C-alpha cells in the first residue's frame, strides 16, 4: 500500500511539474513578441492565466459547473468557434499612431488555413478579396473590421470607425518597423500576470477575474487633477445606494468651454467658484409630480393641448458642491442653467426630473427633493476620490428591467483613488458578484447566454 501511495504521489507531482513547465514555456514564447515602433498603447490578454483561474475554480466547485452545464438546453454561443488560429499564452493588441484611436491591431499565427478562411466567411460573414503575392483581405461591410492574411499569419484590426487599413495591416503582417516588446515603453504589460493589462506610457491598468469578484486598478500621472493633501468627505447616509466624492482641484485650460444643451460654461469661471470638493448621493426613490402634455381635438376638430399631472417614481439624489455658492448660483443663472425665480434647473438642460437648487454660502446643493439637506460632519480619509454602488439596494429602487437584467448578478461596486509617489494617482476597484464562490468571468459569460 505504501509503495502504491508513493508511486501515486510521484505521478501527481510529475504531472504538476509538467503542466507548470508547459505554462511557463508557453508564457515565455508568448512574451517574445514584437510590436510596431509607433505603437501608442498595448493591451495584453493573459489567456493561460484565465484558463488556470477557471480550472482551479472548477476543481473546487465541480457541482456548480456540471449542474450549470446540464441546465443549458440550447447550444452555447461560445461553442464550436473553430477559428483556425494558434492562440498563444498571451494575446497582445495595440493602437498605432496616426490611426483611429479606437482601432486595435494584432497579429496571429494560422494553425489551419482552410478552417480559418471558412470562419471568416461563415461565422464573421466578411467579404474576402484575393490580392497578389498570396495576400488576402477580409472586411466587414462597414469597414471597421479588417483582416490581412497569407497562408501562415493573419493581422487584424477592430475599430469603431471605418478607414482604409490595408497598408498598415500589410506592414504588421511582414512586421515592418517592429521592435521587441521588452525594449519598448510598454514592458510593464509584458510582466503582468493579471488577466488583462493596459499600458500607454502614462497609464498602467489591470483587471483580474477572481472568484466572485472582478478586481481592477490603474496607476497614472494626471496633468489636470490636483488631489488635496489631507482629503476628507462628508458623512453619508448609511442607507444610500450610491455614494461618490471627489476632494481635488483641477488645473484649468484657458478658454475651455463646456457645452450643455443650449448653454455654455467656461472652465475658468467654474474654477473661480469651486472650492475643491464635490459629492453625489443616491438616497432612495421618491415620487415627483410632473406635467404631461397630450393633444386632442375639440368639437370644432381643432387640435388642442391638454396638460395633466402625473406622479412617477424617481431617484432621490443630491449633488453637493463646496463653493462660493452665491457666486456660482448667480453665474449658472446668467448662463440660463438655473431659473433664479423658482430655484429650479431649467428643463432644457436636464429634462428627466425637476432639480431643485438650495444650499448656503459655502455649499451649492442640487437635488430631486426640496427636503434634502447635508450635514456638517466630515471624515478624514487617505482617498481623494471614492465611488460605491450597492446593486442590491439599487435594483430594488429602479423599476427598469433593461437595467436590472444586466445588474441582477452584481452585488457591490467600489472604486477608490489616492495620491502616491512622484505625483502619480493610484485607482483600485472591485465588483462583487452575487455568487462569491464562482469565477466572475464564468458568471458573466453565463449571464450573457441567458439574455
């Protein structure tokens, strides 16, 4: 028996060493990638790290995964996506200077040419055009998706804007003017073990799908935000569904104008009244009476306007701005943002709800309820910025199926920002899901299948 256990232990240990070695080698190969010299940002998707997280969670909770799969009666939209490409341990996308800012480029090795080309035609429904020297181009009707490929490799771009990408895709295919990633300005992305990483020279952002939680962060240098040296925030109501505060000043850009419907606000003028603090709080749901205009015909068949009053549920929220409140209010009145006679935000600016304007000399308060007030109790903190959303409370208060269908699996969102060394800002956040034991990416994908 002892001999059998020893042999079993050796076999298991050998398998573990094999799998760890395989993953390490795949990651090493994936990181020996080159990118265009004029790349402006890099996005890394750590495929193997995602697989490992899912596999470990599946081993820990096999009942959930098998039960979840047996409940599926229709064919999964993620099944049988045989694309014919070799998927490395990490996939790199990048944006390129002098190309649309939303255009993401990448380069792949083709594993099976016939399968790949069939995928372009049958699944992506792209138009394929054969060119000289063995090159082919596959494009969407809008031109915002384009792929250039030969028998061995394929380069692709996904963009929100259509453009002529033929030349740049051909250069990427032949790796013209490329540089090794570890010799570029985006080496932080290469070394990241998070599931997603983004770097653009100023930002380094990451995202990871943990069990029951999505964790994300961003380190960046801001030229505009000036966090307070000793940040604080107002004490919020414990029952609030949403809380937000920002304790910072802003460096202004001369003559910058903010357009708001038919009104214009000058940044310099706003900065003159603003005193370094603003917060937002969603308390609950209240009813507000609104005028509803309909049209009917009288006895003379003339079209006449009918005005009726209707009560509707609206969010009870408030915005609190530390400021020279009298000066700010007068400025907003001159710009026709506020009706000074009624102390209400003009409907042309914010048509959804009636917003009341109140406050004192040091605080301007904008709220959906006249009864809302803010207390004077503040709390010290290390964070100059924070946002929290309690989805359990929010879903009960919002009677909007279009919103709740996407948020029903979410429990809590928290984002915090603080100043760190060398003038950098560090933002950390997490999204908690209802099921705290199951991998968050798997939960999101299952949620998409049920839509």
